[in-house]
């Protein structure tokens, strides 16, 4: 008869019960299972063995990937697991469940295993697996698992998150495990921005979390005026674990008000739907809802923002921060046209650096109103001829009777997907052609941008540049490419998923004299 003693232990507040057998002849049969618990590579049959001995404990669900060339990407750090890469999943898995992701490491016969351990031989084989990491499961999405923590990069987390240790039998226990991961991710994201010098004396608005770039796929966080953090959710797991995300983020930046925004249409693509409207929805934490404006600063330029209100995602576009700064350095004593100016980012930076004349154009009346407010916020605008015009940019360019030494073209996303790329290319072509025509006859600069990932990634970026070249021929002007840049460095990217996370292209061209 076998006697088992049980010892209650805990890891970070999570209770677990290891099995300890008395050493005797009978217990030799069970020693392989005890030693297996101590190995980094877990056996596929281990979960059932533990469950049989302790009906109260519910381990972390385990998902087994296929061992092939694709699964090597996940072992190398890729965070998005597609359905075709999965071999086995527990039938009880639900949307948003935290899972341990494993891949087969080798397969050995049990008689060989018996010779090594002294255990009785069996006619079956045992597949040893290696833990890849931990992530959230979604049976409705093309991204079946979004890996949030890689075991190779964070070996210290194994003792906390291993399926052989964790007990997730209650909702509180599940949230506690996820809380450990989120704290790790938010702390690393904050450390990265501190390394970039953010916030600084002249910039208090930046991206704190950028999806896969910070190992939090589907989640973005913008800090505005170093007072408010706007959380943008675009994945089902974020909605399901909203409370855990907000609680963890609050621990890392406790002085900031937290605002939650979502776009239900994006969430629907990820298999999540609720009764909210198709517009952005907002949830505020720690303070009452407010419609008051918040003054943000970037590169020493002040902007009026409304992070509590619906629209424009997180309320600011801080991805162009470095591009605004570098172009502004070239605008001294020059005339500047800023097309699709939104809140006047390029216009105001050019004015700050001494542009002689600045004109901003946008089709949104609210944007133009905010631009005019921003003029009043910045004293340097008093010495500059700066104005903003409400108009469709195509109409404006066709009717414009003057030329400029610097033209900025930064339209909204025209190609939301690859299927829309041909139509978007034609639109980009016509816009760039007309923008080039407005460059001074003596020559000047064109900064043309696309925030469409499909356009940026097509042919490794050549597609967009070749389109500008063709537009210049249509405008009968010669151009030379000076520089190609992307989003500000606070918009981090995962090296393993690049260029999939690369969406912004800002190309600076010299337009030669006629």
C-alpha cells in the first residue's frame, strides 16, 4: 500500500500541493513522476497524473504546437500563433483563457525510459515537450494564441507560471497569474521609454505600450501630458481581462488617470462582440468623466487634446514626433504647406523653427478649430504668418494659386487591407502628383507619408517609393529621395515580426527646379 503525504506551498500567493512519496519498494514506480516535476521539460501525461492525485487543483491549460519550421518561429520569439500551428488543445478552453504553450522536444519509447529510470516498460511512447511561453487563447481569431511571456527570455517566470505548479481553479487565481505577466510587461515598457528620455522637459506625450513591440499584442497605451494614459484595446483578450490590465497598469503608473477606448469593429474581427456602438467607447478610472481639454507638449510645442472624448483613437498622433522635428529643422525662412494637418503638428513645428509662412489644410472642422487654439497656446506663432484652412485637400490643391518651398502630405489610412491596395495606390498617386505641382519652381522639399501597413510593406517599401516617382513624372518634375523614416522609437517593434508591425512610411524628397 502506498502512503502519500501532502505539503501545502505557495508561489506569489498561489497555493499548490506537491506530492511526496515515502521511499520504499512500492514507491519506485512513482519516482519518475516526481523527478519529472523537477525537469524543465514536462511530460505530456503529467497533467493527468497530478489531477488524479489532487481533484481540487486545476493546473494551467497546456496547448501543444506542431514541431516544424513554423513552430521554430515561436521558439525564436514570435508572439502570434495561428491555428495551423496547433496540434492539441484541451476541449475545455474558452476565449481569453491563459495557457501554457509547448512544443515537442523529442519522442522516446517507454522501454528506453524504463532502462534509464528503473520504471516498468510499457508498449507506448512518451513525448517530451519544451515550454515556449504563456499566452491568451482565442478560438475565434486567426491569432489562436497571443504569447505574452517567452520562457527562454524570462526563465525566472517558470517557477511562477509553470503548468505543473500553478493552480487556476478560481477566477481570482487566474487573474493573479495574468497580473504577474502584465506587471512584467508594463514595467519593461516603462523602462524602455525612460531609456529613450521620455518624458522630457519638452515632450510629455508618447506611446508607453505598442502592441507586439512590448509583447502585449492587441494593446496600445499613450501617455498624454504625463497625466493621462489612454489604453486602446483591439483584441478580445484585452476586453475580457480589462480589470486586470487596468489594475496592473495603475501599479506601474499610479499618478496617471487611466482611460479605456475600444473600436468594436476591430474587436469583432477578433471574435469579440458586445452591445456597444460602432464608435469608440470610453471607460475612465480613478477620476470622474471629463470633457476638459488637456494641453500636451511635444518637441516644445503645445497642443490641445481631448483624450476623454470619442474619436482619433487615443487622441494624439505621437508616431510622427521625430519626423516633425527633423523636417522643422529644414523649414527656417521657408514657406510650408501642411496637407491633412489634423492638429497642426508639422505646421507648428515648422513655425517654431522660423518658417516664413505656414498653411495647414484639413477637411475636419473640429481639427481646424483645435489648430487655431494651438496657435494661441504657442507664443512663437505670434511672429509667424500661420493659418489653417478647412477644405478637402484634393479640392484645395486643384484651386491653389501659390507654390511652397516645403509641402507635407500626411493623409489618413487609404489602404486598410491588401485587397484595397490597388485603389489606394491610384489615390496616393493623384495626391502626390498634385502636391508636387505645388512645389516652388526653384525647387523644394516634399515629405510624403503613408500610415497604411499594406502600402508600407508592399515589396519591402519599394511600392510606395515607386508610386511617388511615377507621380513626379506625371507632374513633370524631377525628384531625388533624401530619407525614409518610420514611427518614433517609442512605437517599439518586435524584431521577429518585422516588417509586419511596420505601418508608417515618411519619405523626404528633393523636388528639383523646373
